[in-house]
C-alpha cells in the first residue's frame, strides 16, 4: 500500500488517537504523543504540511515495531 503524500503532522496526530495516543506537549513545530497501550511509547511528529515521505515512513516503522502490526493495518488507521 502506498504512503499518503498529502498527510499533515496534525492529521497524523489526530489519526493516532485510534491507537491510544494523546498529545502530551508541543514545542515549536513538533508534537509529542504518548500512549500506554502495549507499554508506554512516545513518538514525536513534526507539525509540517505535508509530512515528508521519509519522515512519515520512519514514524510508521517506529509505530509498527511498538504495536507489532503491519504497515497495511497501520495505514488503515490513517484512512
């Protein structure tokens, strides 16, 4: 499945609420999200419009590893 090319950092932060992430702080243009699901996990997302593909891919890889789900399952949360 192809990564979305027009996803913003704020949209990604809102979509990650489905995985139990909540915004814990924002410093400048970076949003810090935290979840307690599957153990505590933090992820930092730049609030850029749109997110660069490499940045999005790295964030998704981190999420896949923590939650032990596939890229396709994760992209379904985003849509």
